[in-house]
C-alpha cells in the first residue's frame, strides 16, 4: 500500500511517498530508516497527525495504535518555539500598558 510522509522543518518541508505493508501503524512508519532521516527528536516526543488531524489520543488514537490506510498522509509537525496562549497574554499586557 502507498502512503505519504510530510515533514516540516526550519529550512523547509519534505515529502516522501513510500510503499508499506497493509497492517503498519503510524509509529512503525516513524521507525522506518528512510523516515527517521526527517526528524531528530525521540519518537515519543514527536507531534504527528494524519491528513491534518493530530494523533493525540483524544479524538484520534495515539500513533502506536493507529493503523495506516492506503493513500493517507502522515505528518510530522515541527515543535513550537513559543506557546500561542502565552504569546497572546504577553501581547495583551503590552497593549494595556500603552
């Protein structure tokens, strides 16, 4: 079966198309040697998603439990440098001072 891998980095993004077995999980895909070259973090620290929906264990299962389907795109998200909520709070404080 054919799946796609999308990874975002500071210097751009990369896109892979690979053939895998029918029963592979998202975590097993991340452990493939050609996919490991796309990220530098430990697998458990990565934020990943399928077709734009994060595999977080709340609405979608964790990567270890998610079985990939033909044509799906596994996305590896880059880490955030700053928490968006904290950034908005800091911006609001600055606006109040002026």
